[in-house]
DNA sequence: ATAACAAACGTTATATTATAACAAATTAAG
DNA sequence: CTTAATTTGTTATAATATAACGTTTGTTAT
């Protein structure tokens, strides 16, 4: 049994490297423009790579911005518990790592006693620079 | 001084009534098709009404679905603290009202001591029917 | 009542984000 | 090797959202 090491394909590597280098979240078409010199020509090639990278937890989608950011948690293999802080002024986005918060939300039960497999939380405010 | 009662404009009323009647979140263009008989012809008319309705807290946007849902909290005038449960199977969406949760998140401070003015939380799982 | 201002409207065009469909190439596993 | 699964490349198009413009309506202060 060969170990299932997550080998990324060529396009997946290209897209991931762009996202990892970026200072903030990137939009799909901005990624596309950045990788055209490396042979990726069509939106779909980017979106397919993004889909896979999300699936394996290498990146997250910031839903309120339709943008994609690298996951810095090396241990975060599957992104089922995500929290971000977003600055309303400069648009800076940071992933929040707070074990109390993630425990609280992972264990959260709603009024009907239901628990959830996955959540995404986006906080908005002014970052330290902007306030 | 006349009291500032939130008077909705015609288009805002039309759009809101469609969203309130719906069983689940509606997409902008689905709203558009639904209101064309009432004289709204262009996407922008819908989007402008949506923007205003969100601003005054009558509806919320489900970011992961690009869809809009009425706020059932009659007291919820400004939507700065929202939480939803979303079924991965039937796509049923419900707003979560849980005062402990909202207190916890409203008062949440990140590792740098920063607090936030607004948040949006989306939980995913299987609803009672689907599991 | 009316001037001044703000908000909402209508319209056309266009920008942005994302997926469908299909065939070829590559990779992984038995 | 060969079969299955994944990834790729490509064209076209669907779905979501905003820009820009001028007009109309509603509100507030005189």
C-alpha cells in the first residue's frame, strides 16, 4: 500500500503557489492573470484547481469576497472549521486561530439539538492599522 | 420632528414581499423573474432593493449561496450578528437564534485583543429530515 | 408652497464570477 | 500492461453583480 501522500497536480501547484505568495486573498480571475505565463489559459483550469485545493484544505474561500486565501495551519487537512477577520477599510483578511472559539463552534448545538459538521465564520471590523 | 419610520419604497416593498413569502432563500435573478409582472424589469432594480433591505436588517444574504432570506427577528433592525444553518442535502436554510451564541460571538476577542462590529456565521450539516 | 437636497427610479450596457460539455492526456492501482 | 480515475485543454455560456447616466419622487427647512 503506497502511502496516500497528497500529490498536487501541475495546475494545482501553480495556483497554490500564487495564493501562498499573496499577502491577502486573491480572486479567481486575478489568479488567472497571474498564471497565464505559466500556461494556464482558461478560468476553468483555475476553478478546478481551486476546488481541489479547498477540498484538501490547502486554501479557504472567503465567501463574502469571492476570494481565496492560503491556509497557514499546516495540520489543517480538511477545512471544516474556518474563521476569518476582515477589515472593512483596508480589506485585510486574517484567519483566526483560536482553539476556544473552534471548540465552542464545533461543539455548538442549536435549539433543536442539532450539531454541524462544518462552519464558516467571518468577522468584520477595523484592523489595528485602520482604527 | 417627524419620526423616522422606515418607509420602504415601492420596489423595496415588492422585493421584500417576495422574499418573505418564500420558504427558503431566493437568488437575485429568481426574485427578478418573480417581480417582472409587477413592473420591475432590470437586475439593478432588484439589487438596489436588496442592498437597502440588507442595510435596514429586513433580509440577510447567505454568502455561501448568493441568496437572500427574510429576517424573522422583528427586532433585528441592523444585521450585524447573523448565524445560519444550511443543509448540505436539501439546501434548507434556517436562521439560528441563540442568545448564548450571539453573546459569545459579539463579545469575542481575537488573540490580539481585537473585537468586531459584525459577523456572519454559516453552519453546514444535514437537517433533521435529511439525516 | 417652494427651493434645495437626498433617495429612489428606469434604462442600457458591461463587468465579474462560475460552470457545462466534450475529448484528449496523464496518473494510479491491480 | 490495462483499466479506471483524475486531470487537462478548450470553447462556449450561464449566473451574479455593478457602472454610468439622466429622471422622478420624497423630505426638510425656510
